[in-house]
C-alpha cells in the first residue's frame, strides 16, 4: 500500500452531505418498512402503534446518521467513556432504579426513564475494541482475561436485574471482540469446556426458577401446555399453520385471535410466518443476510483495528438478536427476552441498534486513523 | 510496524470470515427449522390452529310437545330465565354467591350443584347455570344490582312444564337433569348442549322421539373463548309432538274421585276399540314439575319416605292379587273346557271342601247372603254375586292348565302394553313356576286360590283393565297403548296384528257380558248398591284381595294406621256400555275392603266422564272445556 495512493473515490453525496453507507442505509430502510407492515397486522391493525414505532425508527435513523458523522479518532479517544458512564448507572440501578414487570432495569435521569443496560450494549464493544486494539495481536491470554473481567462485571449486574436477554447481548458483544482479536483457539476451546462445566453451577445456583422453566419447556412444551409451554406451543402452531404461502395479510388466526402471546413484540416473527408463510420468512431472513453481509464487508474494509473489531462485534451482536429471537419463537432456543431487530415493537432496542449501525459507519468510513 | 499491521489485519480478516461463515450456517439452520415447521409439519399445525379457533356450539332442539286426545297440552316448553355465571369474570366467587343469596332464593343444594357443574370440562367464558326459573321480582332485583355483579347474567331457556301437575305424574312422567349414570350410556352428540332427559312415563318411553336433534353453531373464538363471528349454522331439528290417548277429563274424573274419597290406588281406563289408554292414574300423586330443574332434598325425601309411596306407579307397577275380578276369565275357561255350561248349577253350602282333604274353603257369601247356604248357583249368579264355591268347584274339575292358559291369553303374567313405562308383568302361576320358585309341588288348593285371583296370582291394575278390555272386545287381544298419533303422522310404534281368542261357542261372549251386567244391575249384584247408572249399562266384576300383613314402612305406623293398611284391597273391573262396549276400566283401591263399595263409585265417575263428557259439559253447552282446563 503506497502512501501516495489517491484518496478513495466517494460518491458526491457522501462527500458533500453525509458520511453514511448508503447500501446499508437502504437495506435498513427496507427492513424498517417491512417491520412496520408486519407490526400493523400483529397489533391488530393499530395505526397508533405503527405511528409510534415509525417515530422511533425515525429517531433511530437520525441517531445513526448523526453518530456516523463522528470522527473515528474522536470515537477511539472517548471509547472508554460510555462504558464508565453505563457502569456507574448500572451500579445505581439497584438503589435508585424503578421496577417494571418484576425486574429493576430502569433509572430516571433528568425526568427521562431509560435502561443503562441498553447503553451497555454499545459501550461494551466500544470499550473492549478500544482495549484490544491497544494490545498486540493476537490477544494474549492475560489480556484476554483482563478483557473478560471488564466484560463480566456489567454483565453480572444486568443478569441480577434480572435481564437474561440483555446480559446475553452484552456479554456476546464483548466476547466477539475478543474472538475477532484473534485469541488462540486452544483458549477458546478451553473456555468453551469451562463454560459447559459451569452449566450445572449456573443451573443450581445462578438461574432463577422461571429461567430454568423456560429451558425445560423448550425441550418439551407439552408438559405445561397452559403455563410455561403455552407461548412456544402457540408460536410453533402459528408458524407451522402458515405453511408455504401463509394465511394472508391480517388473516392469521393465531395472532389475530390472540392465541399468540406477545405477538407484536418478541413473537412478531410468528405473525409474519403465519400470514406470509415460509416465503415471508425467507424474504425476511434474506434481508437480514444482506444486511449482515454488508456489515461484514464494512467491518473488513475498516482501516483501523479498532474499527474492524468494533464493527465486527456489532455485526455479530446484530446476528445474535436475530438468531436468538427467531430460534426461540421456533422452539429451538429457550425463551429469552430478545427482540427481533426492526420488527419487534419497542423503543430502546431500535434506537440502540441504529446507533450501533451509526458507530459502524463512523469507524469504517475513512482511513485517516491509519 | 507495517508487518504487524498486516498480521493484525490478517487475523481479524480471518476471524471475520469465520464469523461470516458461522452466521450463514446458523441462518441456514434457522431456515431449515422454519421449513420443517411450515412445510414438513404444516398439516398438523394447520389442524391445531383450526382447533384453536373453531368451536362447535350446540343448539339444543325444542323438545316435542305432548297432547291429550283432544289436543290439550300435557307437557309443554315454557320460556324461563336462568341465572348464569361466567366464572372467568368473577373475582370472588364465594362472596358473589353470598351476595346473590341476599337477592334471590338460592339454597346450599343449588350452590353445590353449581360447583359440580363448574368442575366439569367446559369452554372458557361459557356460562354456568346457577339457578333456573327466576321469577319477575328476582329478575328485577338482579337488574337493579347488575352493575355490582360482575360475571352474573341471565339467559332465556325453555323449561319443561306440566300444566296438569300431579294429574299425569306417573303416566306422562317428567324430564330431569341428566345424571352421571345416564351421561355414561347416552350418545353425547345427540345430547350436546342439553341437560335434561326423560326420566319416567311417556317422557322416558318416547325419549328418542321427543328429544329431537341438536343443531350447532360453528364459531370462531379468540384465546379467551369469546366468540368473534359465526362461521356456519345448522339449525336443530325439533322433537316430534305426541298425541296421546289420554283424556284430561277422564283422568281428572279418576283423580278427583280418588282424591275426594282420600283413597290410594289406581285407575286404568282403556278405549275398547283401539286399546288406547284414556286414563291411567296412580294415587297419591306428586307434582312432576318439581323434578324438571332438580328437586331439593327437603322436598324429595319426605315424598320418598312417605308410607303412601306416591312415587310408585300403582297403575302399571303395583302388583295386587286380582281377586274375583278374574272370575269371568275362569268362567270362560270352564265353558271352553266343557266343565260347565250356562245351565250348570251347583249347591253352595257356603264353603268348599276338597275331596280327600280336611281343609275347608269358606265362601265369603256364607256370612252375608240372606239365602244362606244351600242355594243352587249357576254361572250368571256366581259372577253377579261373586260366588267362590262355584268357581272352586269349576276349577277343581277343570284343573290348573286350561285356566292358566286362558289367563295367559288375556295377558296375565306378561306385558301386553306397548308403550307404558316399565310395566310389571305380574304372575300367572303354574306348576313349573311353583316348583322352581317355591321348591314345592302344586296342590289342588293352589288351583282353587288361582281360580279366585288369590294365592300366588298377581296382576297390575293395567293388566286387569287390559284383560277386561280383551273380554269387551270379544277376544280380540288389543294391546294397550298411550300413543295415539304424532304430528307427522308417523307412529314410532309397532302395533302387532291382534291375536283373537277363539271360543268354540262365540255366544259365550255375550252371555258373559250379560252375567257381568248382573253385577251392577242384577238383584244380587255385588256392585248394585253402589252404582246407579240410568244412562248406560255397565258390565262389571268386583274383587277383594288380601293386603300384606306387614306393609312397607309398617314399623313407622301407629296402630290405627297399621290396622287400616292391613285391610283388603278393593278391586273393580268393568266395561260399558254393556251391549256395545266403548271403554273398559279397572279400579284398585288400596285397603278399600269392598270392590263394589269402594271401587264401584270411582269407576262410575270415570265411565261417566268418558261416555257422557265432563260434568261441566253435562250441565250445559256454555262452559268451554278448553278454558276450564287451562291452568
């Protein structure tokens, strides 16, 4: 790579107006559009819900574009800050937070309620990427262990709220950085074995009864068809009854007659599967795959190690959302509160996800850092 | 520096490729899972989702109505209001039930039944009946408190109603709630959405016809069981309406006749030509309406335990020794066998002694007849004054078998009735029967007892009436039946081709009629003092049957009651008009002692009602029957 190579050619729009990745933006736009259509049906034709979701998406897009403008250098310098902030707030949650649905996740700051764990979803890969990119690669065991401590501390705090879904996303976003930073395979395998041997410990001392129940029902939902198994029985019934072509828009009996629980939030893919059939599922998963592919391309194209690690981790975390949610609704993973990106109704997840894409665009847009 | 940069880039690059590959593999896996659910297992899930949403709600059919022979309703369906609860909407059930008890009449028994219904499998959000038959004031009270009573509702239903109450309790019977035992055996599909079934009487015998076929509504329901829309509807097929031979006027005459005399017993009246049962009464009776929506134990138990056993259908299930009412049949057997003829006379010393035996059978006339012993008695007189000696002598000479055979032809010891609810068969004894059941040989004395309807012989009032009717028909074995017709004209009943009892001398029929006429109209007739009948001739026979010495429940009776219950039963059978019989009748008065005195006047009132019309009609044409008998 010669030093006097010409500056990369960029589209005039990108140069003049906005530093965003247009293919990714357009794909996300399409995904949001699809999300709104499915949500309209899943909410039983509620324009109110669709409107609110659209507003959140708009906020998300603005956040994405705004963050995408930040210089990678500035991001690199301040990468530890959000983590520190989120960590302090997470420590405050047990004392100053307020409860909703049996879990203490929220905190009120300047009159606005929000979840610090949501910030941690982005703060974690930022910090670990920042940390790892300052160490020699491949990451040594010692450095990896230090990173692990940084990953586990907030994760345990979130797990304690309790919020299994978010802690899963937070821990994986950190671990993906470690993985991308080239940690030796033997350590990875060793960690895998250690994780497996930790499973009984988790089962007997860490996991709560309702969490254990969710795991058990995944294996056999029929043991408690009206209780814990209900969700899975109804969601697989919705998916299965959709068939190849689906029952038609707004025609899904499982969702429209409320047999499907949480149909507009965590289980929204079942609505799509029921009304649009396997064809609809294929369209959605293809769209996701396109987004993921573009994200991987961006990650690989990032000039700095920091950028590659951060973008790669965000991409992988985005995939975790999809896999855990779609797998849970289809009954191959235990029920964990992870929303389906851009389809599930709910505010913070969309904004966080879009902000993540903003970060990715920010760190991959220029070579100045190198 | 550049070297390490390149190495770093390679490491991350490799890992990114690996991650991408992992992502693709997992996405394919996910795709496969959805493919498996949506394409491979589609059919099973489609059925499951269909079962989720589609519900079949049965629509109960209207139960067939029951009319008497003149089109008066004996059993109808009246609109009624039920109090129902939707348990899903009730927050505090015990408290709600307590509140309701303040508003309406609701006893613990009803609450208990409610909890039983609640425990059965049911569709969510479907109402559960708490009480039937709300009256207007209760409806008003509920309407006022409605806003405080979440989950409480009223709904209109049809409830069986018997306008004549206790008049037809045994014959028409009643419907009642389907019990657990019936639930096991009956066809659930045919009783979908229904909670009553015919229990006794016509309601039971013709249950299949009256019942109808339920329809259904195919509805789409949401997860709460709430109906979203109707997909399909199949209307129910109402049950058939039945027209019975029963006649309200005749039945009422029988009922009143028993009631005013404070008698227990039975009356069965049969139309000669058709065998149609015009009146079938068992007294005392009870109100069948009590059973329709569940009879409280406080009402049921005293009725069940009453020494008057009102639940026993004396007409079809009460078995009595028929006594002297059978003498015409024995007489016909004797004539047929040539043992006697109409000119045969015997000398009646007032008793009968079997040859080679010391035992003496005393004729009841010995003590009462002014002429005393020593009269010469022929068949006509023996019938009219019910002379035992004549029939003992006849029976001894004839032996048991011809008599048994004649009894059998007239329907004793078997059931001729086509559609009476569970009639008793009585007993027409034979040598074989005695050997089997008593492990004893048949004695000549048994033959004598059988000849006067005593000893082992048992018959129901229905059988006596039926036998009398065959006699009135000159031997045509007409089967008694309640059903006259249905509205569709289709008879759910096979009427057998009647057999005919052939007598070698067919004049014997009319001769016997004339003899029986003497019972009422002859100088020495046993019923003569008790029946005045200027309008038409009656051919009759009286009888007396010994009551059991220790009647059921006798341990609870005071001596006076016990003495009364040990008196003989009075029997009376007849047909009229004697020359051209239209109606046959049997009357049994429990502990009535004298057939002529106790049974005669009752029979007369019933015959009058049939032959002359109800008392009101006899006074003048201005009274409208239909109006009079509307409740």
